[in-house]
C-alpha cells in the first residue's frame, strides 16, 4: 500500500446554502420542522424562497463543509460532487477550490440547476434546512476518479447522498475502490430521514465491515441501532465499527475507537449565531486528529473547537483561522 | 402636488457582492488600490475571482443598499435597476423584494450576466471593490416607470450609474420627471473616479438647481469643488444645494441644510468587520430622518447609527433591527 497522496477524499452533495434569519413563527407557518432537513421540489423551493427574508449565499454541503474544515486545518483533500453549468455551480466550485481542495467533477449541462439549501435560522441559532437537490442527485458513477479515490487515506461519504439512486451506486463503487486499495471508509449518517429510508443498507454495510469510522448524532445513533439508551447504543456500535463518533449538541461528544472510550464537553460559544455545519465541522476536527494519530480525547477536542467556531457565525464553512484556534487543543 | 405614495425611489446598479477576507499583501499583488473601486471587464473579473478566497454572496449596489436601510427603518421604497435573467439576478431581485422594496424592472435576456462586485475585505475591515457591471450598465430609459417616479417624495440617484451611457440618459429623464412632479432629487457622488469623469455634469446639475440633497464623502467633496479645505468646500456647496451631507469615516459626518450646520461624531463600533456600505447606510439613516422632518443633528445621528451597524458585519445590507437600534437616536 502506497503512502496516500490525499488525507481525505469526500463524495457529497454540491450545494450552495441560501440563509436568512427568521422568527420561529414563520417556520411553523410554512409547515417546516424546526431543526430538521427536508428535501423539496422546484415548486416548494419557489414558495419557501418567496417567504424568506433577505438572504446570503454561502457554499455548503455536508461533506464539502467537512473538507473545508480539514483543509483549513492543513489536510490535503479532494471532493467529488455534481454541480450544474450555472452561476451557483461556479460559486460552489470557486469556494471549494479557493479552500485548497481538489475538485474536478465536470459540471452537468442543462436542467436541473445546482443544488441549493434554503436555511431558515432561528433567533437561537437553530437551522431549519430545505434542500433542493437539483444537479447534485445526478452524480454518476462515471464521475468517479477511482485512482484518486485509491490515493486518499480516508474516503468520506455523506449519508444525505445515499438517498438519490445514481450517487448511491457511485458511493458503493467508491467504497469498493477505497477498500481495494486498503484505505479507510468514513461515513456520516447525516439525518434521521436518511436512516428511516436506508437504515437497512447502513446496517448491512456495518455488518460487512465496510465502515471504519462512523459519525452520527445521538438521534441518528438511536434510529440506526434501535437502542434508546445512549451508552448502550454507542457501545453496541463500537463492537461493530472500529471508530464511532457521536455528537450530542450542547452535551458534547463521545467516541469509541478500538475499544477505547472518550468523551468531551461542548466548547463554550459566546453567541450561537447559526448551527448549520456543527456536525460537519466536528467531523473535520476529529478526522484531522485521527489521521495524525492523536489521542482519542484530543481528536474529540479538535472536533469540538471546530464546531464551536462554525456555529458562532452564519454559514457552514469555517471563517476563523482553524489552525490557530486548534493549536492549544 | 399629491401626497407621495413612496418615500424614496432609487435608481442604481443592481449588483450582487462577492466578498472574501484577504491580506493586504494580496491587494497589492493583484494591482488593486486598497479602499478603492475599480470597474473591471470579464477577463479581469475571472482573474480576480481565481485569486479570491472562499467567498459569500450578498446583494449590494450602493443605492439599493440605501433603500434596504430605509425600508428597514420603515420607509416605503421602490427601486429601478437592471439585472439579467440568471441566478444572481434572481438573488438580487429576491433580496430587495424580501426587504419590502418594490422592484419591477424586467430582467434582461442574454449576455452580459447580472453585475457583481468582487470585494476584498482587509483585516481592518477596509473594502477594496472591483465591479463587473454586466447587465446593470444597460438600464434603458424604457425601464423607467415615470408615474412611479412622480409618486415618490424623493428620487435618489447613484453616481456610479452616471458612468454608463444608457442609465445616465435614463437618470436625466428621471430627474425631469421627479422635478416635474414637484419631488426632491437626492444624489450620491459615489466615488472619486465618477467625479473625475463626470464632474462637469454634476456641477452643471447643481448650478441648474436640479439637486436638492447631495451626499458625498470628504474626498468626493474636494474633487467636486476643487477646494481642499473641508469647511470651505462644504460651505461653498451649501450655498448651491439645499441639503449637503458629507461623511468623514471615523471623523463622523457634517451637514448643511437650508443654511443650518450640524455635525455628528462617528458611532463607536466594537469591531469594524467590513466597511462596505457605510456611506450607503449613512444616507439611509439621514434620508429617513430628513423625510420625517427631524432636526438636522438627529438626521445625522440616524445616519451614523445605521452606518455603524453595517460595518460591524460582512455585507452592505443591514442585519440588525434598525428600528430598534435607532429608537434612541
């Protein structure tokens, strides 16, 4: 096995976030579930955008956010994801490349447009997401650069992208390529709805030993394992997956790595502005430490510091100097 | 003269700002003038965007920013400006309408795309702007709704838009329509380059009594009058224009209104994040107070409070509740 050329290669949705503050009453009025993620069609996207206040556009996408954090920490990263040939596609491609991440997936011609996520941010910072998948759901197997995948130490996959058919097939292929090259496969469960629809797939992947590192929040952990008790649930998974990391919002995070357990409290944040990307950046910090063989508690601390940075401002990509922030972590 | 249906109607560039933090060294390396505004072509836009870090897109445009502030304060506003039929055009239209501003200018088909301004934000918050005018420079006279213009108490014009030929002709027509209806005409000088190219036009408009309210910063004041001494310069203009407002960055602002002089210090700001829109929001606060017959010093204070809000975050549109912020002003 050769030395990896990349630390992490991720496959994920290529999304531009459209974010605006909003009152909780509007979330209810629009029939959204506060804190949730819903897939929306063109008509619903139009209606929700109409109801949204003045917004800002910031590149997003769960796995892409994680890479942005990893790259900011100093990791070498590559991304595979599908944008369309339009202005938002150019924005997404610019932002990820400007972060130092290799991104060569060809933009897709014609309709649908580049994916966007309409994010309503409550006064307490909670985000309610409405994702129009657009071009992102058509990531074809042919977009995979299998040599590139084989050249990365970790293949990182986003559960959200397990939902549409083409990317799911592409990700299965990518897993085979990574494992064939002796690389690790990391997976983030993303959302409860993903587990509701694809939990059987995920459990089968885990039983088959295809997942080396699993990221979840505590709700996703319960949904995946069917075990309500947090410690029982994570211990159960820890017997099947080498590294399990579970985030618990303000209760911090917990990990099991090769039988070793560690826990970290949430980092204090002066003001939570927008929680979008908290889990993504936690994964970035953790993976960065893990890839460098840092002690488990230190990996968790790195995750917590990165998550705290990203929730202190609008947008799911880091703004502050993560290297400086994590120097003492 | 009927009661105005709108407080302010503005004609200006319809621009989406593309903003990223940057080191001052990069500004020099790219041949930009720190704190300046340059018009750029497609090729230069491409080159500068390539060199820019991960960015965020926020609707901008000088006069449109002023309207966003006015609307947030409670004024009834309308905007006329040219976007293209593209995603950034949709973003601009959404954001201005979501702010409660009437905007009915039809999007322009085909090339060029919607205007964008590449803004490099220095660590001290200073902004360096590079504007690709795109569709904005093709605002035709036929886009004017003369009844709408006649129905607004104040017609507010942006000097930047005096540069391209079609909008200049449109603005001359709009001035005639507004004055014919007995309305006031407000003008912001925008930038030294505009005065260098069109100072004769502006001086002629002033001498002809076509401008009722003039906004400038101290550099623009000197460029327009040819008088270096600040007080001599503003007093000179105050003899020709009923209301003159000059902003002086951290030195505050000064106004002459019907012979009355007033001055205000700059509002304290915890941290200057991005100075983009400072003058635009100062104009918003001032115009709001002036339109409601508030004392001159109070109008200046309103301007200072709005400017302080907008420089405390990224983007040239207000984020905080301006009504609440100015309640004590």
